[in-house]
C-alpha cells in the first residue's frame, strides 16, 4: 500500500462522514456556490445561497439579475465584487455557448469566466461523478505538509495526487483532506498530538526531531 493510500485509509477511519460542505440542488447551483466559495467558508456561502436559490433557483431566473443586483445579494462573501462580475458573465456564456447546461468536460467548464481548474473539478466530481481531484487551500497545504505531493501550484498537486491514488478514491480523498485541514491539520499550530496520520507525516517527523 502506498503512503497516499495509507493516509486515505486512516483519514477515512477518522472522518466517516466527510462530504461536500456546500448546499446545492443542481449542477448550476453547485457551479455558482463553488465560484462563491473561493477564499470563503462553505458556511458563509450556504448562508447567502439559502435565500438566493429560493428566489433564483436556475439559470433563467439568475439571468434577470443585473451585475449590481448580484453584488448586493452576495456582498457578505469575500471578493464579492469580482465574483459578481464573473458570475454575471458566466451566466450569459452558459446560456449562449452551452444552451444553459452546465458542461461535463473540464475544458468547457474552464472556458467559463471565473471558473478555474479547482471549480471545474468540483463540479465534475460532485455533480456528475466524473473523476477529478480538486485542490483547495486545505488540500494544497496538507498534501505538501504530509509529503504526498511537492507541486508548487494547486494544479501540479492535483496532477501528482491523481497518479498516487486510483480514480475511485480521488473524490473522497479530496473531502478527507479538507475535513482534516479544518479540524486537525490547521494552518497555524496544527494539532499533531491528536492526528492519526502523524506517523506518516513529514511535518511531524521534522518538527518532533527539533524539539
């Protein structure tokens, strides 16, 4: 069993309920929520989208909103000005280029304004169950800290992780790492004493030697 697979099994024991933290009812809503989630917590996104999706549940209803109206409705979320601009443009391209259907191909999703590889990967794996390995700040930090990847960018880490685990494990591993990053392997002062993967972790080995 590889190191990545050992970490996967240990984290699966620790977090049996790990799953997507965003609330959504369709691929379109997931796309919008994932765009909103950049540098924001899932909790803050869900708080905004709860009422937003009741009033504007689909693409056609969203298209009635001006950019300023989108801005007003999402202003409790970080980077809301830039996000509202991208969402406004994305809505129109989705309608014109894809007849309102959220694409099922990585390159098509990434052609939409404001949609990078991480957002596209989340939509593919969550909405369509198409294997992908999204890398957010938690996944990026943990894979490098534990020693599962060395890539200097999120895309490179994604590429590395996809070579180290079978496809059917990508989706859950993404969620396991996020959950572990939120609860235990936090950015500042990680809780190594309660971590069940510390014996496999480069960070722990290096820091315990220095004490």
